[in-house]
């Protein structure tokens, strides 16, 4: 798949404000500062499509982008950002869970995880909740360019080992770098294949 067009459509704070669910949809989600906006820009080839900030917790809405006039990519707020108030975190959490559980055209979530770090409790808990809720997702490792090839393999093995303590089978895994473009083709191939399963 080649991305020819990518345009920002709308920002929403509840699922009912999102565009009509008439096209397949994919969402990026992960801990604050994991690189969701950077990955959105890398995937679409537009450096300024999603606003990138050096300070975590900046995305506080669900941002919809229409790709090739055929499918939606959504940049969701990050979770686990401690400097926001508990009330705000709970509000965002409720918004995100409602979106995930009720968005009828959501084909898959890309759960972004910084490959430099060992498995984090809130990532593991979130993926466990997705599995129990029967929501399809892809574990999408980010910032692979920050590690040597040896450490990429080492950290990936550690993650797989941690997951297999509770999982019989692993979800799809994709390694990415917003800087070098690694993983772009894998992401687009997954989306192209999954788009064919979409039914109104």
C-alpha cells in the first residue's frame, strides 16, 4: 500500500463525536511519550500531520486522520502520565475504554511500546484487558533506532518471555522507528490485509 493522501479530520473527546463509522479504522495507543504522533507522521510521510511535542501527555483528544480517502488512523491520548491529575487520568481512561469497546469500525489497535524499556506494568495490564475484551491488537515497538541490533533482539526476547508467562499465543509484533522508517511496510501491509475484512 502507498499512502497518497493523509488529512486531519477532527479531534474528539467522546466516541459519539468521531466520524461516522463507515470506513475501517486503526488507532495508535500507548504510554505518554512513546512516539504515537511521530509514528503517525512517519507512516503517512507527512512530518507535520500529527502535532509532536517534547512534553508527554500533550495529546488529550482522539485525533482522526483520513488516509487515501479509504480508512482512518487515530492518534489516541497516552496513558500512564503521572503529572496529570487523577481525575483527568480517570476521565481519559474512561473515554479511551468506551471508544475501544464501542467503535464498530475499529479493526485493530496498535499498542505502542518503547523497546528500550523492560515490560511495564500498565502496558501489560492494558494488553491483558484488550485480550479479555477480545479487541484485536498489534504490539508495535517504537524507537528501535535507539538500540543496537543485539539489544533490539535481547529486549524483544525479554518482552516475549514476559508475555508468555500469561499468554498461550502472542499477538502480532512489529518493530518500528519513526526516525529510520523501519516497520513502515509491515504496518501498511497489516492494514491493507485487514482492510479487506471490513464490513459495514
